[in-house]
C-alpha cells in the first residue's frame, strides 16, 4: 500500500513502525456547531484510509480528538449563557450521530481536550524547562519558533521570505503570519467561567498543544500517521510537530496525509453564499447517508471535490444500479472474472487511495454480473464494500416494526407504477418516501423499505 506523504512530498510504502498495527491520529471536530459537509469530506477520507489499511490485513489504532475548548467554543457558550460542557455536548452528540449516518467506523479513542488539561500543562512545562517556550507579561506562554530549527518542514516555509517575530494569540492565523504561537492563554474577562489553574496562572491551553498532548498520550511519542484537511497543514500541524519534537527530541509522525478542500457548485462554501450545508440539511432534503458518503469519497482525496445536488442524484442512480446487481448474486466461490475486478479494485485503493479507480472496478463488476445474469459474487461485493461502505445487502426493517401508514400507501402506489413501467412516477414516489425519512431498495423480489 502506497500513500502520498505530505512531509516528504512523495509516495511511500506504508509499513507499521512496530508490529502489525498502524497508529493513526485524525483531527476531529471543534464542537461549536454542527459539522458541515466540508468537515465530512475529511472524515470520510480518513475512514477510507482506515478501511484500506484493514483491507490489507493490518490493525488500526485510531485516535480522533474533540476540540471542546478554543476561541469558538468559548464564544458560543458565553453567548448562549450556558456552561461550556453543556454547550459542546450538543454538538458532540450530533457528531457521533452523523458518523453513524455516514457509516464511518468508530475510532478507538475520542479524547476531549477538557479531559486532558494536566497532560497539556505537563507538555508546556517541558518546553519551558528547555527554554523553547517563554512567559509573556500577561501570563500567557508562547512557543519560540526561532528556537526550533525544524520549524516549517511540513509546510516547506522559507523563513527568509516570511513575516516573523510577531506573537499569534489566535487559535487560527494566516500562512504569512509565521510567529510565536500560544501554548497557554492567560485568562481574560471574555473567557467568562472557562479556565484552569496552571504554574503560569489561570488560563486555558492553545488549540495546537491539545493535539500534541493527546496524540502522544494514546499513540506514543512517535507514531505512524497523522491526517486532516489541507487547511490544517499550516499552522496547526506544523505547530504540533514543533511542540512534540522540541519536547521529546524524537520524530513525531512518520507519514502525514491531507485531503483537499470541498467546494459547493464550484464556489467556496459559506453561509453568505447560501451554499453552506450540514449533513442534517441534506438529510432533510431527502438524501440518504450512503448517497452523501458516495459523493464525498468518489474523488481522489488530494484533488478538490465539487459538491452539487446533481452529484447526489447521480449517486442515487448509481447505487440503485449496484443494488440491482447485488440482488442477482449469491454466496459461493467467486468466478475468475469477478476476482479480476477485485484485483483491479485492490490495486486502485493501494495506489494512494485511488477511489475513482476503485469505483471503476466496482462498476466493471456490476456490468459483468448483469451480463452473466448473476453469479456467486456476493463475497466480492462485500470485499469491495469493506472499503467503500456504501453497498446495500438486503437489510430490512426489524421484525415486527410496522412502517407508517403514509409510507405503506406510497409504497403500494410505487409498486403499481413500476409494474406499469412508469419510471418517472416510480422515482417521484421514491423521493416522496425519502422525504419521510425512509429509503426504498429494489430487487428481484420487489421493494424493501428501511428507515434512514
């Protein structure tokens, strides 16, 4: 399995640092609001990465942080006049529900920043003791980037052509602003009740120190992989490297992977542009979790993804095509022609997660299944879906659980429309059922309906 390492700027064979387990840290959400589809572009990429590693027979120990204290969460909690923990719990719960909707495998550990303040303070103390960090007049503690010779190696920053020397107190700042960054922020009146005691006075950790402290606690001082969106490469990931390596004197992470931005209808997603969507927004429009997942993963992770509603409609049609093919298949020893497609699939995913190539192999399999009118190919579909996570294998409503009368009536109308080969009416009724929160699947045996 080869992946592109952002640190070295080249493809490299992925090999565990120890044993048969890849230790993986993935940047999780800042829980100040519902996660949007741009966030989920990164989370689905990381899920595919995890699944491909497991597809190759290796184990994964994944840690995904929950940033529940930073500038945004504090502002949100204070504006809502509720405790920080209560404010962020709403969005933590929503995030985990969204992961299930998108069929994202759970990480082994989801550490919350507020549960790891002692580890962050201990890491800052190490940096202070080594003379790499310093205390400012107001009680904040900053990392001196000039005292860490390796600073800039991930982002490939040329210090001679950058603005340097300033202090960056904000959690996020521009690439041109290469300055000393906050490890510990002294308490301010705007922080309200949020704060912890430390050797430098009451305050809170900076955003960057959170990930360094929590990743090393659960994965060790040196581990295999760290991922995130390309927007996190600098300053966040650069600062993580500086903090960790300055404190331990050891290489922090061997392989860094970053996914490109998501755009909506060719434009940057923003509320002012009217193209800002959370997962919930799309579900309310009648789309399913697997249709959304299909769109989010069906592009190479290092290329920009243009998200459009037409892509969701195409995903629905493509998945229905797969469903019809799967319904023709049985268990048993797969024929050589099916195994050839599985081999092509494996080559694609092991080539830096080439998902367009993987989907091409899937639909080549679908084509051949249809030409053979079925076959003992279920094992091949299931092997592919171990990575993709979008194929329907005939799940039904739990026994004894009755569908709502309105859904039952629409299903009856749709069965009549399909019998008359009135496909336009069939599609309209399917959309009406989806709007009620149910997904319809077609097979040789007729319709099945499941709650989304």
